[in-house]
C-alpha cells in the first residue's frame, strides 16, 4: 500500500489512494469526482485547472498532493454553500460569461480569490490578475463585466 | 388566428426548403416528422438535431426556434443533439450553418407538427381550426375557452407518422415571443458549478485511461521501443504498438501520463517541412489545380492600359485552432459492437470512418456527441475518437484517451497558410478599371470520412495524410461584394499541403478578406479618397451600405485625410473593413482603433466596433457573445499567432510557443446589431471573424503609414516596416 495521504478539499478530509507525487488535478477529478478543475495543459500555462489553495488561486496540474499537505483546497464545487451559488458564479451566469465554458473554472476561481482580497479592484488589476487564465473563445469582455458585477454583489458598489 | 390567416405559406416554402436542404451535401436530411419531434406524455417536447453544441449556444437557439413555432414554453423543449442512434444525419456542425439549416429544418418540423395538432384538435373539439387558439401547448376554442385539448392529450404518446412537407404555415416574425429574446444559455449553469459537462468529464464503468506516445513529426519512423522502460510504472494494462502508433493503457490517468513520459522510444526523422522563412515562395511554387471563379474578360489589358497600376501580395501563416482543452474521447469496443463518446463536430460521418477503422458494421456503431472545449473547426476530436476505439479494441474494455497539450498542438490539423495576390488598375479619378485576384491555398477541408484520413490509421500504416478528395474553402470570400467594372478571381489549389491542414473558422474567408479589404484601403489611399467613401462607391446592396454606416456612426469615423495623430510617443489610427460572409450570408463592417508604439513596435488595439446584419436575430445576447468571441479570437490571430516549425517538426507545442491574446491585451468591443425580422436567420459563428485582420492592418497604416501585408502584426514586423518606411528616423 502506498503512503496514504489525507487532503482537505471543500471543507472535508479525503484519504487519497494515489502516490504522493501525483498531481492534485487527477486526484480531484478522478478520485474525488470533481469536474470543476479541468486539464488544459498540465504545464501551469493556462489556468483551467485552478483551485483555491489556502487563500490563493493556484494551478493544480503540477502541484503534487505532497505539496498540498494540510492546506485547504476549494474547488468550483466548493464555492457553493448550502445550495447557494457563490456571488462570482451568480455574476458569471448573469453576464453569460462564457462560450464553451472550459476555461471558466479558472476564471471563477481566480476571481473569487481576487475579490476576497481586493473588494473593488481596478480594471487594470483585474486584467493583470487574470492574465494567467487563457480563454480561446474570446469571452474576455463578458468575464471582465462579470468580475465587476461580482465585486458589487459581494461588497456593494464602489465607495 | 391559429393558422396565421393572411400569411402566405407559398412565399416561405421554396426558400425554406432550399435552405433547409442545402446541407444535404453533408448529411442525409430526413423529412419524416417523427425524426425531428416527439410530443411526450408529460407535455414536454423532445426535438432532435443532428448538429452539435460547440460552445456557441446553438442548443439554446434551436430550442428557442422549436418553442416558438410550437407555442410551448421554452423550458418544455428538450433537445437531443448529435447521437447517431437518435438524431437525423445533419453531417457536420460547421460553416455557421446550424441556425439556418438545422434551425430551418426544426422550424419546418415544428410548423408541420402544429398543423397536425390543430387538425387533431379541430376533430376532437368539433370545430374549425380557424376557431382555435394555442397557448403554451394547449389548444382551446376561442369563443368557448373551457373546451381545450393539450398536445399531450392529442398525441397520447403516439407518433406523427407523416412527412415534413415544407408547406405548413410559419409563424409570422411579428408574433414571436421567444425567438428574438436573450434566453440565457441552457448549458451554462452546469458548467459554472462543476457538474459533468464535457467529454473530459465522462466516466464509464470499468473505464481505463490512455495516453499516446506520438512521433515527433508526421514522417518520423519508429526505430526502437523499450517496453522495459515502463515496467516500474504501476497500473500499466497494455503497451500498444502498431507501426508508428504507440498508446499506453493504464488503470489510472496519472499512470498513463507517467508511462508516456518514461517510455524509451527512438524515432528517425527526415527533413520534410518547407523552410519557414521562405514559406510563401514555396507555396507559390507548388503544383496547383486552378479554378477561375469569375472572369469578366480583358482584365489584363485593362489593368495594363490604366494610368495607375497597383499590386500587392498578402501572406497568411499556419494557425492552430488551439482549443483550450486538448481532445479527449471514450470508446467501448467489444467484438461486435462499439459505443463511442466524442466531441466530434460530425457524429454521423465520423461514425462511418470509425466503423471501418475497427471493422464493425456501421449499424453496430453508436456515436454519442458530448461537448468538448471550443473547437472552431476541425481540432483533434475526431482523431482522439479513433485512438479511443483502437485502444479499447486492444483490451476489450472502455478506454478514455486524453491528448496532451503537445499532442493537440502538433497533431491538430492547421488552418492552412495562404498567399493572396491582387492587382488593379485605377483611372485618372482613382476609380477601379479592373481587378485581378489570385489565391494559393490547399483545400480547407480534410474531415475524416474514411479511416485513412485518421491519424491513427496513418501512423499504423506509415502513410501520410491522403490528399483531399476535393478542394474546398479557399474560394470563400475570394470574390468581394463590390460592384467592380471588370474582375477576375482565380483560386490556385495546392494539390498537397506541407502541414496537415483542415477547416478553421471561416475557412479561407478571413484570409481572403484580409487581402481584399487591405487592398481596398491601398486603392483608396492611392486615389486619395476616404476609405469609407471609396467602399461606398462600389456598393449597391442597401444592407451593405447600412452596416458600413452603422459602424462608422458608432465608431465616430473620421473622414480622410488619415487620422495619423501622434499622442505623446505613440501613433493613433482607425481602420475599416467590410465583408458579406460567403458573399450571401451575414454582413459585417468592422472598425479598429489602434495605437502603434514606434519604439517597441507594439500595436495596441484600443477598440473594435462591429456592425452586424444576419437577418432575423434569434437570441441577441447569444449573438453578441459570438461576435465578441469572433473579434477577440481573430484579433489574437492577427496580432500574435503563427505556427512555428523547422525542417523536421512543428515547434509550437504549448502556450509559450503559441501565445494567444491575454486579458491585458483585449480591446473594448462595441457591437451594433441590425435585426431584420423578415429576412432569413443567417449564421453568426464565423462572419465577424473575417474583417478583423484587415481593419487592424488598415488602422496601423492610418496611424503610422506602414502597410503590413503579413499576419501576424508582431512588434518585430512593425519595427522592421517602420525602419524601411522611415529609414532616416531613429526609433
């Protein structure tokens, strides 16, 4: 039996069958059945696999479960609390901020982490924070609109 | 009332019938009503489309069309798409044809069903159908509203058992309540909450995982393979090697990745690629099959005798579809049956190719479409399905194949490189005397209908991709929509392509429009005329004139002379482009406002305005979403994208070596929608892709006086062009 690791995902401990050098992404998707984080490149270049690691948005495609340790992980699914969508998810739906939606996981995760830290980020800060998240369909304009909307939903209008 | 009295059905019938059947080239359209629609006992409507959702919102738009024509609430329509056991064969989801072809077929089917239901109700309620009214799937007598019959009661779970005649009365657009509104996308909430949405998310009981070990290039040959090199990798079920084809099947996904990285394999490569630096000279020198699309005669003579002659050559490099999710497929192949889950845009045609590939009769092969990441044409999805089939057959268990990022970049068919050359004569007033257009391109279509067109079969047999059975796509938008006094348009189809190439969004439409609309700008400049005014001289279609005016007004177009203002250290300019997609589909006018920084060569696009007329608008917000996406993706292609290769292999293998536009580079995009409720609904998945590159090139010229005739407009090219144009100035 390989060393069994326990990781904390969406508020619950999970015993992991995979070896410690397994990238977190495959454990989340295949062992925990979570379909939020997506495999986009496996190279930490595109952001489709992002999760909230502690308080930061991080790519999960190269981070191993040994790296994860006891740091809590939140996935797209874990943003939902008591059946209530996270305001960022609400805002993305209201703005229809996707075409194919494959990259959206990373967009929502990166936005949730950003808005937890900066309640009313400037347009420039938003764009720079999302530069590591690639979208091929060209939904950027809607995504930016949704980030502004989420900021208002979470923290009210800019003072 | 319910039969739309006063509406002429005859006016609609011929046009709709022809547009509904135009795709028959690609599919085998059925006119059995039951193949399109079913009224369920609970009152829901099941509709069937052979098209698939490619992330463009067509599932929502088609459902709107059915709900509208049948007078049922939108939520009651359940649309089944792209399942070879359930849906009609509508060929490929391509060419911005889903809303106009499948939409038209479903609209006609729904209208036919409505007519049948009205007849049934008239019999049951013992009244004339003109005394009936339909509300939310319930038919009632106008003067006695207590007498009703619902669709479900009338059908009682039975089939229609009749034909779609294309003669049923269609609802007049002024009565629309669902079509024309921004119904939110059906698929979006699941995608934003992590519910299973994509082919990548599918898990079939007993499923194994696989990764491929592709050769470094398509002509490489396997020299040696050391199976022992993965013997310490746990979970390996089978290492498959046939010819140059290698796949590894494991219990868990990360095991397949590890094994594919650890496998010791040696390849021999030969220099089979053309020199990238001389690509366009090379393309011009290849054998071609020439098609003269238009020849008004005397073009050469008229150009030669004109006081002014202008010529230019434009270059388009290879582009990648670059789907954000690499291709994936699942197959369960047994001795005599196969089920395949794939994000293919052509479930029915691919089914035939796969059936032959695995040697199972086509009627025993069931292909189910499940969405993948956006594909924008032919990406790796068909080939991944072939991989899943072959590997599943090897182990007799369901296998999920996930391509790596590098697999996708190297092995997806590329959008072809092209050369466009135009010459024109101008008279003393700057008017065009004659126009001579030439384009060199391979076919833009190499979709898999036969096993030999699939990469897996090519690697097994050691054969290259076969030459396409027909040439298609390079003629798209080669002719302009301008009324020119004399013109000749010639397509020189290359009979082979050095890099495997197939359909990408708009096929040759974007490249031809880049050339045509850059050249119109060059002519306007030579004539000393405002580029907008110059185009209007050659347009007589009021819809074309309208989109140009709408864009100009929204963008506050500054009439010639050129803007060419220097703001601090950067130049600012505006550029215009116009096209009617495929010469008869949606009309687009695009204006780009750019800044050019001469010290860095960086082109910053600040704003793009698009005016868009695709006839009747089904879903305004969905349409705007498509247009924004077209603009940003085509801007990325124009500013940044070029597939890199050396004499042996493709060097663009990831997002560092094939960068695309990022958030900090995205401009403001303003869309002006022109709705024409009495005109047919035209597709919008591609038209606004075609105008961006020319609008930006024209804006760069307006800003800085340099003319860029090769995509992409990289800082290096801008700096080199500035240096050439203004050799004395130091930047």
